[in-house]
C-alpha cells in the first residue's frame, strides 16, 4: 500500500489563523478542479460536508474568541474533524495526481518534499501537467497497519 501523505503537509503545526486561511484556499480551489471532477467518489467527504465542518469549526472558534473557554474543546474537536476530512481528500488527490506536483499544489494544500519545478525530491520522473487523469471507479479508505488512514484506488 502506498505511503499516505508523502507530499501534502498536515494541518497540525498551523496556528488558528493560518489553518483558517489554508482551509479557505482549499475549499475555494476544489470545486471544479481537474483532479476532483463532480461527482466526488462516495468514499470521500462531500464538498457540502467540508463546508459544514468548516462552518462548525469557525463558529466554535468565534465562541473561544469571545472568551467562552468552555467552547475550547468543541473548537479543537471541530478542527480535528475538519482536518481529518481534508486529509482524506488529500490522500485521494495525491494518488490521482501521481507526480504532477504543480497540479497538486493548485488544490490549495501545502505540498512539501518537491521543488517548485515539479520534480520530486525522491522520484525519478514527473507526469506531464497536460496528461489525462482517470477518475478511479472505486476508492477504499480504512486504517492501515500503523493505524493511519490508508486507501486503495481501483482504476479500470
């Protein structure tokens, strides 16, 4: 099974403002993106679900900003749910993008481990940006051996 999130950075190290900016960039870039045409695979969180999780997170964050510190755990839980959902989408996008890192960057996710010319630091060749990308017929998500999210794409 492929390594998860080889190139897309997680959200853990981001502060609240940076996290909100990154989520906004992603939710703006994903609708109609070449890597994620509609309809999205059923195994992925829908755009509506991502937007609702973002709204829930921001509402809890606003409550904390109003010094309602009882909401702190709700904000953290909402951020965890949103981060997890976005990382499921990231895993799918990494698999679909192959080594087209410029296309992967255009999704709004932070891509690391590759120079900006698109050549991966640990791979030998990049997929051309104009290559046709096939949407998998089925995506399976689950926990892998290290208890991290794992996936398998069936393309046919």
